[in-house]
C-alpha cells in the first residue's frame, strides 16, 4: 500500500509540472467544446488532435488526451441539457431529465448537477483505479461472451419503466431499435443484412448518432417549434453567485444516485467492450427504480441528470484500465488512445505498470487534477452555456439544424447519413405525436449489436447449448440480478398492497 | 386528419413495414431459424424481432378498435393547420439545405438556409440576419476545418474551387 | 493593422509561390486517408502512424485525414474508392480484404487491379497462438492432437467470417485434417484478450496484437506462417519447416482510386517511399514483427496485387467459400 502511495505522490507531482498542467487545462477546455457540439464526442476530439501530441513528450501527450476525454464527457452533458441533443452516445440518458429541466428554467441546476456528479464520479473511479487496478484487470479477463450477454440483459432490465405507459408502443419502439441495429454486415456470418433497396451505404449499418441526432436534434426541434409556434423564446435563467450557493445546497437530493452511478460506472467501464454508454443508461435506470418519486424521472428530476453523468465519467476512467493493463480498449476513444500510445513507443499490456511506471502514474495523477480542473471550468462556464438558451428561437433553431447536419457529416463523412438523419427525425416526430416513446429505440440501437453478437458467440462456443449462461457463475449472478430488477416493481407493489391490507385489518 | 385516424394509419404503416423487414430478411436467404450446434442463424434476430414489431402493431390496432388508447378517442387534428405550415416549411428547408449541399456546397447552402429562416420565418432585422448568415459559416469553417481538420462538402468543382483559394490562404498563414 | 499586414504579405507570397507550384503536382486539399478497417486495429495504427509522420516531418502541404470505413469487411471502403475515380486526393490503406472482399462479394463489381498502385509499406505475418497455461501443448503436433481430441468443440477466435484469419483457419483445417468451431470477434485485440482469458482455445493473430501478452508470458506462439523465420520470433518454426504447406502474409499497402493523374501518383509514390525508408517506420516494423525490407511500387506492385488476387481466388476455391462464411 505504501508503495502505491509513493508512486501516486510522484505521479501527482509530475502532473503539476507547468507543461503538464497546461496540457490538462487545454485538454479540458478543448474537450468541453468538442463534446458540446452535437455529434462530436470524445472519439472525434481524441482522433483529430492525436497528431498534435507528437510535439510533446508521451506523458504530457496522454495527459492532454485524457483531459480532453474527460472534458468531452462533460461537454456532452452541456448539449444534452441546453439543446436537448446528446453530444455523444454517453450523454443520451442525460437528455431525459436535463432537457425538461432546461425547459422549465432550471438549466443552471441541471448543469451544476452534471458538473458535480461528473466530478464525484471521476474522483471515485480514479481512487478505485489507484487502489485496485491489478485485481480488476484479472477480473475483466473472466468476462467472455456469456458474461457480456448477461450484462446486456442486466442493462435492459434496468430500463423497465423507462418507456411510456402504452405497452405495445413501447415494445414496438424497443424492437425497431434492435432491428435497425442489425442493419449492415453481420460479423458472425460475414453476410450483409437488411440492405434496404440494395444501397451500399447500408452495409456500414445505421450509426447510433444518426438516429440520436435525428430524433433528439431534428425531431425535438420540430416538436418545440410546434409547441411554441416559433414565436416564444426559450427559458432564460439568471446565474450569479447566490445561485451557485443555492444550487450547491441541492446536492443532497442527488448525492445517493451519484455514488451509485460512480461505482456502477467504474465497474462497467472496466469491462472491455462495454464502455460508458451502457454504464450511463444502467445508472439512470437504477436511479429511477430505486427513487422514492420515480414518476418524476423524465420530467426534470435532478437525480436523473446526476446519475448518468456520474456514471459516464466514472466509466471513462474505468475504460482506461483494460486499455493500460490488457491493451484492449474499453471504448472507441480508448481505442484511439491506444493507437497513440503505440506511436509514442509505449506498449500497453500487462507489463506497462512495471516497465513504464512514470507514464502510468503520471497519467493517474493527472486524472485527479483533470477532474478538479474540469469541475471548476464547467461551473465557471455555465453562464455562457445558458446564454445560448436566451437566443430567439427562430435564430437558435436554424443554427441547431445546421449543427446537426455538420455534426453528423463530421462523424461519418457521408452525406447519406445526413439524409437518413432527416428521415429518422421526421419519423420520430410523427410517431412521438402518437405516444410512441422514442427513448427505448435509441437505447436499443446502442445495445443491440453487442447483445446479439455476444448471444451468438456464446451459443457457438457452447455448441448451441443455452445452459452455458447459467453454468458460468458471473453470468448467472448478472442474470439473477436482472430477473430481480424486472420483478422488483411487481414485488414492491405487492408488498405495499399487503401492508395496506394488514393496516386495514388492524 | 384527426389523431384517431393518424393512429390507425401509423399502426397499419408500421405493420406493413414490419412485414417488409421480415420479407427482406427472408429474401436475402439468411437463416431465420436455430442452427443446430451454433445457436441463432444470421437472420433469426432481425426476422423474429420484426415479427414482434408486427405483433405490437396488431396489438395497437386492437387497442385502437376498442378505444383503449387516449389517441384512439381523440378527434383533435393530428397536426393543426398552423403547425403544418411551420413544420412543413422547416422540413422542406432542411431538405433543400441537404440537396443544395451536393451542388453549391455546405457553406453556401447554409447561408441560404439561414437567410430564409432568420429573415423570412423569424422576420428578424437585416443586421441580425446578415451577422448570423456570415457568422455561422465562418464559425463552422474555423471550428471544423481549421481546428478539427475536417473537410466539409463543397459541392460541384466550380464551387469547390472557390474554397480552395480560401484554403490556400489559410495554409499560407499557418500549417 | 498587423492582420492586414500579414494578409498582404501572404498574398504576395502566394503570388510568388504560384508559378513554382505549377511545376510539380501537389495536393491542394486535405488528402482522405481511407482505412478499410475499424479504429484500433493494425491498419488503423499504421494509417495514424503514417499520418503523424507526414505531419511531423512536414512532407505534405496539406494534411492527411484518416477516415475509417470498416463496413462489410472493407466493402464500404472499396466501393468508396471505386466511386472516387479520377480523384487525386483520396488514398486507401489496404490489407488482405483488398483481395478477398471483391472475390467473396462479386456483386460489388470491384476490380482492385484498376486502382493506382502507390506502394507496399510492409508484409505482416500470422502466428498460431495458444494460452501459456496449456502445458500439454508445446508444438504443432501436440496442438493437432489436442484439437482432434476436442472433436470440433475446439474454439478458435477470429476477426470475422470472410476475413483473412478465417481463410487461414480454413486452410489449417484442410491441411491438418481437423474441424474447429470458429468464433468471430470485433477486432484482433479482443481476440487476444479472449485467448488470455481462456474464453477461446487458440487463434491466429498478427504479432502486434499478441506482442504484449507474449512478452508477459500469457500466450505462446506455436507456428509462424512466414516463408522464413522472422524477428522477433526466431525460435518459432515456420509451417513449411514442419511439413505443412501453408504460407500466408498480410500485405499493408497504399492505393489510389482508378484514373488518378500520373503526376499525383508519382508524388504520392515519392512521399511514401520517403516514409518507408524513414527510421521511425523501420523501427516500428522491427518492434511489431513486420517485414519491411523491400519497397515495392508502380508496375511491380500492380504485378504483386495481381498475383495475390489470383492466389486468393485459388485459396478461397480450395477451402470453399462456404467454410469461411456461415449461416
């Protein structure tokens, strides 16, 4: 323990070197803005700025990119809250409550909650990272396709109650998301599937962002347009020092779900292939299930912002673990970081901790500092973000439409996807008017590919025997928890009725 | 069209779309059943999930017939006339934004889009319109092309060449 | 005022540069560097390394922008290049799906021999890997015995049906007379992790994907599929030495679209030759087990592609297209 402490202090000192400190600051700031652009997330930021880092030593370079990764995680929340468009898949769940809060004039509270939850999530997970990296890496190796599938079941189970009150329409929404996720090449069989009208473009599949920006960007804007008739301004908020203080007092409302989200996020993030998106969604679902007033979720409950934000920041730290110790990226962003490390001549893998301790501990030290810098920057910038909402809607709306188009194009480099975005956005709007919930479709398209692939990989390796999911302990535990979560509302309802009967009888 | 009719049409359309998806999977000759010793075939997932979509649509239709959903009892207009105009114009404007991007490039079509939207829909003043019209393309260029190294669509060669001069200038300043 | 001054000065500089620029072709806009695989894999690493080198050495007046088009085992990237005929600002970073994808997916009507050959950057190799915990497996013979004993339940991980490693796996099944269960994963790194975690029993991976686990003694190579033993695997026998007739490489090359101007082709050829000969590239090759001893370009590269294409047609015919795709 003592040695870890010494290494950590050395790492912290390293991150306070002027160059590294400047890198942290620049990285956070750049990440914040890139993340706040609809469509552009940490993946783009890290990929694009990677060559820039060849100018500085490797430790400073990874510190810069890690800070950018952090900043972008928060930036995603900014566009989710202020514009209602998830900046990246990791910030989808933040829209559910962040958007209603902004619409009812509480954007500052939502942004504040997101900043603080991110800070708590990031810090908790760095502490866990510092203390338990090696055993967690060993645990991650035990995760095969069976466990991945069980984890996905668990993720779906946490969404129970996330849909609307119309059951067949909710089912329809989940299913269409899962089917759209299957479009494109099937890696298991090597065959193309659902190539509509023989268009080659569909071979790549329908990217999650195209659907999310279509539905939340185009669809949401049209929806707002309909309700405001284009005349009314969006809600304006004052933001001053007193507001900060009163917002800070609100922390107690969401601290519970923040802690839950932090641990969950870190754990899910450490598993290769899972990443921050399922973590954020699961955290939201759990916060809702266990909340006293679960019904207020989706209508502007501050815990609904804090839960996914703490989880996605915690997961972004967590996903560094498999990258550093196994050389396996836990998220698309860490995949690019991995490429960067190879170019700098560092070899991520089981030996990295012992062979390049300066690098690893410098990075870990910088994560503590980056967390702090991000939260300070964020809170300082809230007034600027809020100013966006004060723009006249007929000016803001076209700007957002353009950002949606540019954002989609910048992510996939295809005009085809911008057309698809418009089509899906209009469909989403028309269906939403008829009480079809859209969130389940967006969730399903994120988790669908992983679910199907892990299911089929498991069954191929067990020669088609479905018992394989129950025979393996970790997968069994995940499945049992999933079953528990699904039956929890029914059981708790039953218990309540029972208690009421008992009381009536007395 | 009332909300009640719209729900009927939507459910029927979605039912047909589900059948279409099932047909696509079937026609592509993908294995829609359980392959012995290997688990689900490549078409099983999309085929049976589409089947589920069809089922959910039928369920919605039954509920519509029995008047269970609030929508099936609503005679309000699906989209009121005032909104039809605003929404229709917006969607058409985005449509032309994308269409023109292929011809005159994103920057010029973006300017036309902003001109149309801010001036003619929003009825804002000329100075505001002009500043948004110029500010947005410049900001986009600076952020996406200069800072993030993206190459946004510039349309046909004639329009692209205009931007190549701007690029030349930019690279001569810094690279 | 300072800005105005810069502006006029650079305008003047531009005017002076213009005639000089006419003499030799140079890219006028960013060069799209299309990668036919996803982020994080071998081809992606190479493309991003090359891009970084181009930028840090200032070899191009315009940046190279890596774009991943991984759809359909590279079908998306190939279709894209096909549609870019005559374009001077698009390049393709190719691997072996450059050959296999057009063969398996005839309906795409892609003829890679029409593409402009820029240069071959490296030849990558494949090795057969098992987890170090499998003490009883020490060489190919004991491996084959173990696979046969497992009777088709032996699990081999790979990067997807129709990919190079699935062809190599099918070749091994045919040559060594056994049957395995092939499980596709999304990328060589994930395959490597599943081997270390004992989720699969063996795999054929590129060296770069297994290097660190090998150094940490988590996995061990049994056979290499090179013609000759290659650094750093000098004590690993080749398949040929063991009397198994399999020799398979992964090529890493750069191509342009069909109809690219000859001046542009020449410019890119020079650029990549310079990169190929750079110390950074040669060091990368050494550390990652790539073979980079000979620079091949132009007609020689076209002939190489031609021969490889024919070879892959034969290979796929020999193992049967059905054995590399499945239901």
